[in-house]
C-alpha cells in the first residue's frame, strides 16, 4: 500500500491559550485519516474504532481523541529549528513535517493496540478496547498494520530526510519492543531493580518521544546539534511521562484515565513507584510483596489499601518530584541549540506532560 499525504530551577508556566495539542490534532488528523483509509476494510474498521472516529460497526461518532502529544512534539520540534510554522489553514499550508508526525502517531497506536492485549486491559478512553470488541487476533493484526503504515507514510513523503527518518524510526521500534518485553518479564519477577525499571522506561516510553522530537528536527531542516538537543529533550520528557503515567496507574481516577481505579496494582505491575518502594524497603514494601505473591484476584479493598500505603510512604509525591526533575532536565537539553523564542511551545509541552491528569 502507498499513502500520499500532502531557568533550570523552575518550570515555566505554559503559554496561556496556546492549544498546542489541539493545534497538532487539527493539522494532522486529515492526513492520519487518509493513511488509515488505505487499510483493508476489516482492519480499517478496527483501527478507526480504536482512534475513536466511529463505533464498532463503522458509524461516525463523536470520539474522545487522544492527547496528540507525539504529533505535537514532532511539529513543534520542526518549528523550533526553523521549519514552516504549523497553521490552522488549508492543506496547502501544512508543513513538511506532517508525514513524520503521522508516522509517529501510527507507531504509538501500534504499541497501544498491542499493550492492551499484553496487559489484558479491557478499557481505553472509557470504552472497550479493540481486542475486547473485535478479538485478540484482530487487535494484533491492526497494530501490525499501523506499524507498516508508518513506514509507508514516511516513504511517500519524498522528503530528503525520509531515509534517515526511516532508520531512526526503525531503531526506535526496536528499542520500544525491547522495553515492552522487559516490562512483561518484570511482572513475573520479584527482584526487579529501580535501575532496570528506569532503563525499561527509557526504551518503552522515552524512545518514541525522543524519536518524535528528532524526526521534527530532521524534517524541519535542523542541524545535527539541534537534532541531538531535541532528541535529548524528548528522552528526558519520556521519563517524566512514564513517571506521571505510573502515578495515574495507581492514584488516577477512573473518570480521568478511562481505566479502573488502581489499575496497575490490580495487574500487579512492577511500575516505578512500586519498584522504588520495594528497593527502599519502606513500610509499604511488605504489603506489596504479600499482595503480589497472592494467587487470588486482588479486591477493591486490597488495591485501595495498597494505594493508600504507598501514598502514606510518600511514593505518590516521589513520582511527582521525579517527573518534575526530568521535565527540568528536558528543558536543559534545549539550551545549546534552540533559541529562547522557539523554545516556548516545547516548554508548554514539557509542562503539560509533567502536570497531566490523564
């Protein structure tokens, strides 16, 4: 298939009314839909359902869109190195980085489709996941189709940076698959160290945000130094994102996350706060060890008590503090090569990642 798309100690507040994610979604969604429309009908229906565009029968519906973090990061990175600004106007005005933004979003959703199967999650964005609706096989194949489609989109862009971008994206997929494999393995181990967990997060989550920023730099015509700075920013932002994700996986409300309360504890996930608590030997560690070794399904009361114990030990605050530290580290990466004026939206994205509640 071929697709044709046309201050180190303080975190700055986001620019009021910037709407950076909404702007990215508005600009990239037509190209994303065009790419998905090239898929075979059965796969297309499952993918469109996953994106929230229609119901399980293929009928249009007012969907709950994803955050569009990765496309926004790609487009803003392209702007930061001097690429054409992303406007809200017609297709003729969209920048050269749109195919890169779409490719990154396709890879991200490939991982979500597979993650839901691997984790046994029945809900995403407040409705049944693709594997629950269409079957496990259909979800896996839909994810595979999105992965192939991402590289097709890059190839069809006919951009001078496309070959380099494809190699960068391919290396990233290898890293995130390795990170996902470690994550699955960790859930069967009781000796996971915090260093191992951080390395896993860098691969599983950080690698794709690093790639999103790097692709933006490439398609925006950035220098090697600028692209390296953007990739460093994305990598640190990925750790901030994972720490916040792990916080929400334990303490996030179901209304915000679209998943059951205390989801990660129900699945006995070796998430960063859990592994940190175990490594520190804090009072909650004994509770975690006993609960995670139990053979029965954990009840609402049990996971609630576990969450309260971890919070009382300070691990919710630890997640927030560590996430903010990595946000600051991400912004520090931009100092050498990105001008202050062009850092503004990158600062906005970093702040929104650190402060997100879903």
